């Protein structure tokens, strides 16, 4: 994602990839790849803070560094694999994991 290269991104996606986030849900490789460039103007780079192998999936904690004056945006993704390709991406952005918590500010 840091290189913003769709050809490279496509190599890692399963044909039936399913991408879910706070404001989106997309299914299949073609649809996900069509959506991906719309994110490019909103970030300079991703910085991975940690990765945890959970056997059938990987939990990735990262920061999205956007052009000034936008602050650093924190997110977590749960990534699942099928046939050694990314088959599912669940994105939880800063604040989204508390959206149903009445005590969240």
C-alpha cells in the first residue's frame, strides 16, 4: 500500500476477497482493486506498529500518516488467508471499535 501500486496489491488478493470497514463493504478482487485508488490521496504512508499471528488470521496494528494538517490515524485489521492469498480484510479504525459503547467519548 505504501507504494500505491495496484499491480503489486493485486498479486496478494484472492479472487473472492471480502473487505469490510466502518463505512464500506466490498466483495471480490476486481471491486476491491477499483476502490483502492480512492484511498491514495488520503495518506502518505502506513506504519505497521505490530503484527500478531493468530494461526488462521493475522492481526495488524498500524498508523496511517496523512498529509498535513490531518493527524495520524490509528487502525487495526484482521486479515484472513485462503490459498496463500488475502481472502478477508476487516478494518477497525480509531474510534470505530467504541462506536457501540455508550461510555465512549
